[in-house]
C-alpha cells in the first residue's frame, strides 16, 4: 500500500503540487476571466415604433427579459416615430435589433450603406396602409391628387404605396407636392386641411377613420403587399445567432396569440399606444401578424421596391438587396 511516507510517492505529490502552482499562476486566472466574461450581462438594444405590435407585446410582458436572462442578456428598448429613423439608428450602431418596419424602409437604409441582416418577416397585409382624404373632400380618385399636397413619412411603406398608386393613375411623384411629416404632424395637417391627402398605416389609419371619419382613396390591394421586416445589425447577427433564434420564436408565439385573441389583445394594446380598444381591434383585423423566415420571394419584392425608388430618382443609386445577409432559423 502506497503512502506519503514512501519517498517515490512523496516526490510525485510534490511534483503535482508544483504543477498546480504553475497552473494557478498562469492558466487559472485566464480561465477565471473567461468564466467572468461569460457571466457579465450584455445589453440587447431593440428599436420599435407604435405599429410594432408584436414587439410591444413582448416588451409589456418582459418576455424577452425573462427568456434571455439565462444567456446573461439584458434588454433595452428605444421607441421611434417611423421606420426610417429607426433603421438610421441601427446603421450608426445605436441599435442591435429592430422590430418590424415596412417593406419600403430597408432599401433606403441600404442606399445609405447600412450593414443589416434580415431575420424575419410578417406575411403581407396590403389593406393595413392606405391613402386617405377627408370625408368632405371632392377628391374621388388618385388621379385628382395631381398638383395637391400629400402628407406621408419619407421612406415608409406609405411612400411606396403612394409611388405605385400614382403610377397606376398615370402620375409620378413629380406631379404632387410631397409633405414629409411624422404621423403625429401629418394627422394635425390632415385635420386642419393643410394637406389634401395623407398616406398612413395602422393603427394610425384605423384611428383617423374612426375619429376623423377619413375616407380611403386607395389601399394596397394588388398594388403594395406591405410585408413588414425585422432586421438586425449584421455584426450582432453574426455574433449572437442564439439571441436572434430566441427573439424569432417569441415573435411567432406573440403573433399567434394576438390573432387568436383579438378582443383581449386590443384591450391590452390600446392603453399602451394611447388609442381605444375598438380602434386597435379594427387595425389588427388588417394585419396578419404571421411571422416567417425571410424567403427568396420577399427579397425579390424588396429589390422591386428599391428599383422603383431608384427609377424615380428618390434613391441616389441602385441597391442590390441580395447582397445583404439573411438569417435563417434552424
């Protein structure tokens, strides 16, 4: 039986302790630093807007905060008035992830050199945006917008809808007087009559219909499909695909719940965005909230939108949408 009184055994133990001391002086601090780094909380910065129903649902219930806690990831939320300033913030490194933006927004960001990754889409909701006029307006067709002042958010889905509606009526953007306004400013201008028409999306569309008796001149049916895209800063998407996977699954669940529970969903959402429940429920009937992986068809549509803006001289250069990465769920 071997013991520490055995000289050979004692020499082996001493050698082992010396080796352990050597590890303690060098490798162990490195391992400790690695362990500490993996436990250091990281912040995920998400941008959203009032139309970002699914992200607002997750935010209000702290779903992502709970789901990401085991990954040592905190969540920070930032609200924007519309999609273009949201993606501008993503482009300059102030955000890691965005909630949904309308299909016309990413081409503008790409034209500005944004390094973004597509990570999810909502299926088309063409009636969830429209050109509206006041109920007493003499304007009965899009062709009558010629020479008129029209309010919309630059680079929004509404911008593309207007572009296509004008083309359908034999007009172009040069035939109207654009008024680039945020939804709040556009609503005020619309109600006081300083613009002839307003191009807007839900829930603002439902609100102006119910509260100001606005009349729809043209929606996106057979004109602009109005998919909504979720995007990430490409460096973040490459570094944290695990976070994207988790956010993607939670978005899918949120979309399913909202469509299956329209009344309770509207009652929850209304006070968060300052509208009544009936208005929110009316808006939600026009949105599919069906979250899917980004496919070739949606990227092709993005290219057509980009080309339409380039053709009108609205984008300064050709954008190649397919050069942007697409994240795919496992």
